[in-house]
C-alpha cells in the first residue's frame, strides 16, 4: 500500500465531542437554575429511581498497539454494519435508503479476530479494547442468563443478537421459537446465522417481555462482546421487530422514552428511561433528528466550520467517519497530516509536534475533540486521530462514533425524536 504524507501548518481551535473535555459554552456549576422547563426536567430526572448499565473496559488504548490496523478494523466494521442496515431497510420498506450510495464498491481487508412499576434503568458499561467498545450486562430468559462478555449497546443498529455459546433458549421457561431464522453476510467475509426467539430480556432491572432475540448458532463476527443490542429505529431491524428499548417503552417498563450514554474511561454508563443529571454539566443541547432512514440522523452540525450535511450518532462505531475529500480538507486546515491508504484517509501529526484541533458545533454550542480522541492511535512516528475518511456506503454522510461521544453525555429521546449532548461531569 502506498503511503502519502501531506502536511500543512494551520491550527484551528477545536472543541469537540465525547471526550470533549469541556463545552466551549462554559457552564458554572451553580448555574442550573435556568429556564423553568429545564429546571423541571432536571427535577424529574433526580426524583425518579435509576436503573443504569455500568460500562467497563478491559484493554489499553490502541496507541499502545498497532494503531492503523485498529482504525482500519473500525472502518471495516462500520462499513459492514451500514451495508447490512441498508439491506434491512429495503426489505422492511421496499425503498432504497436515501443515505445509501448505491454505486458504492469497496474492498475490505478482513481483520483478524479473537476468539411492575414504571421505573428507569441504569446499566454499567465496560470499555473493551481501550475505549474502542463499551459493553454492559444484559440477561435473557427465565431465569435470567447473564453473560460475562456483556452486550454492545449500539445506536447504529436495531436488532438484539447473541453470539454462539451464550444464550440457551432450552433453559428458559419463557423462550418461544418464532420459527424464523436469520442470516447475515457481511462484506468483509464474516457471517452469522441462527434462530429468532421471543423471550424476556432483562437490563438494569427492567424487563422487555417477548423481545425478539437472535440466537446465533454459527458466527465468526468476533468475540469482543457477547452480542449486540441495537437502539436505532425499527425500519432497519432485520428481525422486523421493535428494538428492545421500544419494547420497554410500549410495555410501560419506563415512563419516558429517553436513554443516555455517558462514555468515559471511568464510570461509563447507560441510563434507561431517564437522564442522569448528575452525570453531565448544564443542560442537554437538543438537536432535531430525522428518523426516516432508521438512524439517529441530524443535519445541524459543523466540524471546524464545515457543515455536516448528514451526521449519524452511533455508539456502536469506534471512530468518526466522513467522506475522504472532506476529511482531507478539514485535517489539512487544522494543521494535520493526511495519510492516504487506498481509498481511505487517516488524519494525523508527527509525534512531538502540535496536534491538529477540531471543533464540533451544534446549535451554537461548541465541543472540543478530546486529546484521547486526537491521540487515538500510533503508527511509527505518526499519531493518528480518531477522524477517518472512508467510503462506507453513505452519501456524503458522517458517522459520529465513540471518538466524538467520549466524555460527553449523549441523550436520545424516542418520544420526541431528538438527541442531545452535554459535557460529562
């Protein structure tokens, strides 16, 4: 593979996302008595019982390992997931997804893989692979079957799927065989197949009854987690059933259709049915979501002043992915180095030099990309950022993955079809 290095010295102040250390719109710790409706919402969030999934992490940062390979694997995963979601959307609606680039062709190098009352939930999340994947506990069946690996809670997909060797329907008194099977063939050559059951899903003390669960009898898609629990919209669900949080909402297990992710090195969490006001600074900065394509999609953002015509907020994708030409332009203007490998673009800088800076903006509020997200991986003397350019099949779209969301509190609201951000406490 050919390696091209392009360098331009130009540094822009950048305030970004998840690891966004702090919002450019600084918030005084005592400045919580704002608008009456905002204060009322926070009071509700404090008064309700919390159910949270606590997320955890098991490996070091990719900078300590072969960083470029990790970025390439993240691109491959994102491409495979979105191509499958587009297929699901077509099967469910009879229409081609408006975000899909139908002329997209991309060769993927297959990565190496290792073998009663209404309430709210909080689930702890585990960071797998050094802030590359956060997972948390989720149980299936009656009695509940918990898995050591934990589920990947993914706002970029909509099905709940369990890898082989975890879920055993024969040991659940509530499991019902639907008579349907599923088969997924990804573009990187990996695949999974199995049977779909209806069973009780338990997460953070909340139960979704009759939830569609895919029990894989054959899979080589990786063992970083026990499976995936999708939290996007129903139109991209391969099982043609509601995502588990929709089930919780419809059955009254939660009184509000909101959930929130706090992805960080320590105390990462997923709140269900409420937003934990103690986990973020100030108020949630809400953006309008277009759910017509099945994703948490917004058009309200900019990156270093460049409009992001379409952005998908995706907790199941590690990096920030944009069109290669846009990523190249933004990287160079920010003082970075563009590294081109085939059709993919990496943005980096020489170790010991000033790093490029990036600022995301939504509704006039700016968020700085964290230093961890800037120093995402290392390749020889180059430090690679968590912003990559790749044609994963989206039409001029961006995927705002965990590199953006790190150290932010990200809120999602299926009742009002909106999402929002606030700096993490």
